C-alpha cells in the first residue's frame, strides 16, 4: 500500500525510517522466500509501470512541432572532471601524492574519504550562491527547485559502480554534488530556458562556463523511462573567487516530474537489495572490519562501563552514544568527542536516535524522565564546525 501510487511522502518516510531497518526482511515466507525478495518484487513491478508511463510521454513528444529542435541539442563535453585545470579541485598534496602508489587499499581510502570530504566541503561553501545565481537566470522560464547536496553514501556508490574504471582520483568524476532543477510545462519553454542558459555563458565569462551537456532525449533505446537535459557548469564564487566547482542544472518537462519522484522513491528501496543479499548469503566471504573502538581510541567524558545504546549517522560519520549519565556524539573520522549532553539517571535507556526531516538532520534522546530532547545538527559555513542546537 505504501509503495502504490500515489506514494504519500509521510507514509514513505515512516516506511524508510521504521520498517526498512527491521530484521523482518530476513525472515522466510511460507513459499521459502525471504521477505526482502517479496519487497523487491513489488518495487520492480511498480517501477516497470512508471517506466512504461514515461515511455508513453516520450513517444508522444516525438509528434511535437518542436521535436527536431530538441533533437538538435547535442551531447557536448568541455570539462568532465573536478580536478581539471579549469576547476582546480582535488589538488591537495594529501590526495595527489599517492597518485602513483601501488597500494590499491590506500588509494581507495584517499579517494573515498579525503577526496569526497574535500568535494563535500567545497559543495557546502558554494551551494547557496550557485542556487541563487541559477534561479536568477532560469526562474523566468520555468519552476526553479534547489537540489539537496549529494549524500556521501551515493557518492561512494557511484565510485564503485559508475566510475570503477576511471583514473585516480575517481571522485573527480562526481559532477552533481551541487545541483538544481528547472521544470517546464511545455517543450517550447524548455527550449527557451536552454537557450537562455547558453546565452548566459557568453555574458558571464568570469563566473559560469559550460562544462557538459547530456541530452537524455537523444537515446531512443534508453530503457530507464526518465529523460531530461542535464547541463553541467563550472561555477566560480563571486564572494570567494578562489572557489570553483562543476555543478549540475537539470532541465525537466513537468510530464516527467511526478513520475520521477515516484520512481526515485522506489529506486531508493531497490538499492538495498544488494545489502539484503549479502546479509543472508550462506558462505563466509562477507567479512566485517572494525572501524572504531570508541573505548580505546576516543577520549570520552563519561564512564564507559555504563553504555546503553549507540546510533550511527553514516552521511556525517557521527556516532551517538548513550550512557547512564550522558549522551555524546563522536566524529568517527577524527576519533573525537564533539558533543555531550548530561542525562538524568531517571530517564529511560536505549532512546538515542538520528532523525532526518526534509533533509535536515536531528539527534533525539531522552535526557529527563518523560521528556524527549531534540538537537538540530547545523554546519557552520565558515570552517564546517558542527553545532547541536536545542530544537523545540
């Protein structure tokens, strides 16, 4: 019911937060199938229906008088890496000095950790200015929407799957950490918006340049259903001119937008299939490595003997730890305690949770009896320091 059209955001959020993490998916059905297999069957069926709907939209568009103008938008690539000399990212010595290292594990660590952290820091610094600029250029032609910064887990997934054979650092191929979209009701409006963006490159030589164009309508054999025109740009900050980054503008027809939102939710669930398969596999190839021993590697401000619960926030590399007298947060990359809140011993145990509400992260924990306290996690734009602000 939750995954059937129309998918309600509140029900989907509830399903993702409380049902998906459950161990019920590892249970067997009466047909000797795992529950997660039944879930994936539903997801694939719903996804196929949406793809067929989007294919119908594509077929109808081919009868439009402006179709040939859309087909005239060709794929173009000027710059397709964040470490290109026109962009200049990922040039730190800590990243570049191991380019010739034969130690694949070290290169993988630097690529998936230091390099992505570098990109994420730049993305946070430039995001607001980029969104404001593109809205000023494109807002007259369609409906502008800011996009959330790409999550670390999705960056890692693209490194492992899409860019596995690319040159080091592979993370330089991540061109959509900062992104936005403009939705158009008609094909005429989309073409006008595209022309306006191209014209702006000539007027704004210092701040925005073309990096790449990908016209998803050119491939008639594409089996994914959804199509748009993606324009990647090299955006330079006017506030801090030393900061540049390749960002992405998606030009979307409104006929595709609703279906895109539906299928995106289904894809988020479908991505978990490999995880389920690895958990239930019977051989011994799956091995877990210790990432952090907080008791030995972190200086904690409370008694480690009375630890009740831990909760991991993988996007931000944060570990929340609840003890008898304290709730603390540890940065597992820095191996450092960055936040503490005293806890009354009369309060319930096993209460610490990470929450995400409309892309905003919160920490929730019971610090006093019969009272849940929430902290809003805010990153300072200058310096990237994390603050935990009491939220009411």
